[in-house]
């Protein structure tokens, strides 16, 4: 299986001009822990994670460096630290050098990449433009679906593309919270939604895709506490 078979295609993104406050709101409302930064042409510029917003001057969590450590820190490093804790836009706090993969990257290679660099997700690009993202969860879903290795069937790829289009057009409120893997005509659904009706709608959407032989519904309904956070 390849990245294209497990990636989340509809990715929440921000621009270099997006404010730090808006990024924090996106993390809370969309239940994501990182957002790629893209320019007007869709070219990947960097990525902002929750960790990048943990040390901030506004809430007095900026790292306090003792005077003697300053003696061993270069002016450039001190300047970068200041920008990271006081910057107001994505361009100021993002990680600019992002590790990426392509749609045909094998799952085994992705797993090694995540482990080697100790990262939780990796953007998928085509000619420098963002087309999806593979997280640890996506990777695990793909590994669960794996049978003895054999060539990915084109029908499975078509089923996944059709389901993706249906969720984007007809169920946009849940499309970013549900992931799916197709193996030999069986759709495995994962993720979390807010209501029982949304859970049912996702299953019905999968069952309605031509060529689907079965649906394994692993979608859960998010706890009420998370629902409250998501509406803030």
C-alpha cells in the first residue's frame, strides 16, 4: 500500500499570514494538532504544530534563559527564540524545513520516516503542492488493513476516491474527522464524529459507493466534553 491509499486528502491549511490566535482556534475547533502552511499557489511553505505554540509570551510560558546561558547562545539563536515566542503569524512560528513524501511512497517507508525523525505526521506533495497528509493514525489504519503483500487493486483506489468526493461534497462537516482504508472492496472507517446521525451518514456513504463489498465501521462518537471544546 502507498501513501495515496491511506492519506487524508482534505487537509486543514493556513497561509503564512494567518495569525497565531487563529491557528490556536483551528486546533481546537477542528481537533487537529498541526496545520501545513501553504502559499496562494498551494505550495508547501512549512508546518505549525501545537508544540510551536506552547512557549508564548502572552500566557507567560516563554522560556526564561539565565544570564549565563546567554553567554553560550549566539545572537542569531536568541533572535530566533524571540520570534518564535513573540511572533504573530504562521510565518514566524512555523517549521520551514518540512519532511515530505509523495503519493507513491510505500507505507513501510513512511513508518521508518516517522520513527527516524520522531514526527507524528508527514505532508504528501505533488510537484511541491500539498495533496494530503499521513499521520500515525492513518498509517496504523493501513497496517491493520494489510493482508499478505500484493499489488493494490485499481478498484480499491477508485472506491476510495469516490468516497472522498462524496464526503467532501455531501458531508463536509465530518470529512476532516473520518479516515478510511479500502482493501479488496471492503471499506474500513475510522475517526470520530459528534452525533449518531453523522456516524450513520458516513457508513451509508461508504455503502453507497459502487464496488463496495462491505463496510467495517470503527467510527466513534466524541465525548461531550470534546464537543463543547470544538464549539468554542
